[in-house]
């Protein structure tokens, strides 16, 4: 066979060379198909390194001023002088507008005269007391003692009247208690069913009637409470006489008043129960029992009776309290007048002197108020600033509270809008970097001064305004200009960081992918080819920004982590770093007429 091949090749050298070349080409293609790595998965890695992460929140808004007020007078009058001009810089306290203050000046003069008069009166009182003053003090003391005696007599009568009111209450209250009991628990309709249950059954079966039980229970429970209070109160009343100690009578009064309120509540709830039943029957055009109407009439009478006694008992309570208060006040007056007499006997009345001193202070306050009012006719700058507008002229008239111009501070600030997520990240004092659309080459720094407590809702989106004060002022920055702010919320230095693309998550679990260096080989910009898939390394993350994430644990400086995975197919083109087109054996022959023979 070999000899035949040699003979064939020797006779046809050109054909032999072609066959050999074809064989080598096919071998090259087969070898390339089995050794081509363009279809393998490649991994781009990055080293874990130490660095700095700055976290910030961005927002946009407009330039405003720290403070801006309308210049308004506190008084009305004619404008005498205008001391301000548009764009003028003024200092705090500078006089800006003067109004006609002639009437206010007159008031100041009168207040000065009144003060001098009060001072003279004080000087007279500081002289030794005369006989008339001593007699007047004695008379005042006597009057105070007489007033106390009358108050004590009134209190004694009040206790007697109180017991009468309590007695009158128990003349009517038994019939009220019995009457309510009859309305609820007598057998007016059936020998086997109480009225309270009959009324319940009368409408309970009606469709969609769910409130009747509540009305019934309220009537029943409040009556039982009232009945218990009445029985105990009645026993205490029978055990107390008109001549009992005042403390006992007062205790009985309070008990009787509370009992009457309890009975009034029971009457009210019983009436509510019957009215509810009657209303439901009327709505359905059902017959209303005549006895129900009679019960309601009785309840109305009971209500009037109980309310009358409640008023009487309350008046008794108030009378006793007023008498006691009067006696206490008289005791204080007697003590005061006694001391006054003793001091007069000593030669000088300190109380009168104190009163005169008080009068002097009152006149001094009146003079101070008059001067304050006079000052209201002068409009002054409350702080250093610039006059931004003037709307008043000399000779014109203004009213209190009318704007005469605008004063703004020299200090500018940026007012930006943040959403509810970003505003929660910033705090007062956070540093910020500011840029301006109208001034491309200007960058200023500042700090957060204010943050809105309440947000503004617009189409379901909540936003908050934050105000950032400038560290330095630039004359090119004007009020109303657009401003962009980046508020620095946190800065961490000398920490382990990795690119954000390296960190992956699965639920609450964070991890990175790492290659086994012994089982992988680098191919420059094409990444790393690994014989085995990367392993997952659990990490704990911290602060992050748009580019990097802080690694708290799980990695060491210098570790290589996967930041990008490049997957290529042998029959398709995969774009990646430095990636080209890889074709398989089948692709070589497609459209080529098939392999050579």
C-alpha cells in the first residue's frame, strides 16, 4: 500500500502537494477547535484595597436669604422723613422712616408728670403716721372682723339649708326610684314578662335591628347602679339629723348629690330605651303600646324632679364653699389689718409704703409703655442688611402693619428639596458642596442649617426643604438663582473597599466571588480563565456610594474579587473587554462547498 502511495505521489507531484496541504489544514482546524479558549467563561477581577468612601445626598433648589422681612410700622401716621434708599446697606438699629409722633410725645410728658406725683405721695407716707391714719386702720380691722362674723353666720345657715335640701330630695326621690323600677320591671303587658324584656322582644325580631340590646343593657345597668346608691344614701340620711356635725352634713350632701346624678342618668337611659323602641315601631308603621307613651310621660316628670333637686343640691354645695372662702379671706384680711394697726402704733405703715411704692412702679411702667409707643413711630432696621424695595414717600400716610419696604440679610443660603428617603440621611451641621447653573466656574461650600419638620405632599410624593448656609459669600450669587447641592452625610477613611459590581446579594446575605489562583490563568484584558467556577465568600458590608462599598469583614487587603463575568459562545460573538469573534469548526465549512476530497 505504501509503495502504491509512493508511486502515485511520484507520478503526480502537484496533486500530492495539494492533498498534503489539505490534510494539514484540516488538522489545524480540528486542533484549533479543541484548543480555542474564546468560548470559555472569563472573570475580570479587582483587588481589595484601602481607601475613602464619601456618602452624599444630592438636591436642587434656589438661592434665598437667611432672613427677609417687610418693614412695617407699629403705628399709623403721616410720614415725616424717609432715611432709606433702594440697595442701601444699613446697620441694625438704623432709623429708616420717621412718622409724626406729636400725640405720642404728649403721652410721654403726661406719664412723666404722673410719675412725679406718685413719688411725692410716697414721700408723704414715709412721714410718721397721724391719729387719723391710726383710727382708719382700727376701723378697717373692725370691719374685717364683722365681715368674718357674718360669713360664719351665713355658713351656719347654709348647713341648715343644706339639710333642708337633702330632706326635700328624699321627699321625691323614693317615688322616682320606684317609678323607674315600675317602668322597667313591672308586668304591665304580661304576667310572665317584665316591661324591659317586653320592649326588647317587641322590636328585636325586626330585620337589621342590632342596637336594641345596647339600649336595654344601658337602662338596666344604670338603674341598678342608681338603686344601689339610693338605698345606701337613704340609710345614711335616716342616720343623720339636722344637728349633726357640719362635716357629716357636708358628707351627706356630697353623697346625695352623687346619688341624684346617678338616678338622673338611669332616668335618661330608660327614656332613651323607650324612645328607641317607639322610633323603630313608628318607622315601620307598627302599633305603639299606649302604656309606652304613659311610661315616657312619667319619665319626663322624673327628669324634671331630679334636675330640680340636682340644682338645689349644687347650690347648697356652692353656698357652703363660698362661705368658707369668705371666712378664709376675712381671716387673711384680719391678719393684715392687725399687722397694719401694730405697725401704725410703731410709727410707720409699711403696707401703705409698699402700696405707694407699687404705685410709683406702675407709673414708671406707664412711662416706659409711653416711650415704647413713641418708639413705634420710628421704623428702624432690626438687623444688618440691604434695602430691597421702598414703597413709601415723605408726606404720605401709612397704617400700622403696612409694608413700607423690604430688608434682606447679606447672608445667602441654598434652599433645596429632598425626598423623604434622602432627608432622613442628613442632619443639621452636615457639610455641603454647592454649584450654580448660572456661574459655571463657581463652587462654594456650606453647612445644613435647617430641615423642614413637616413635608409637602404633591401627587403622592413627599418632599422636604433643607436650607444650607454658605461658608463664604460671593457677590455673583443672586437671590433666586438655581443651585445644586451635594450634602455629605458620612465620610470613612482608610477602610477596605471593593467596586460595587463585586458585591452580590441573596436575601439578607451579601457575598463576593473569588477565584482559586492555582486553578486560573490571566489573559490580559480578556480577564482570568478559571478551570473551576469562583467560590462565594460571605462579607459584611458598611457604607457605600455610587462606585465603592465598604467591607467590614470577610476579606483582607489585596484579595482578588470578581467584578465582571464574560461569557462567550463558540458559535456566537460575545462582547467584553478585548473580546473578538470566535467560530467553531462547523462555521469554517459553512458556505464553503464542503471539505476538499
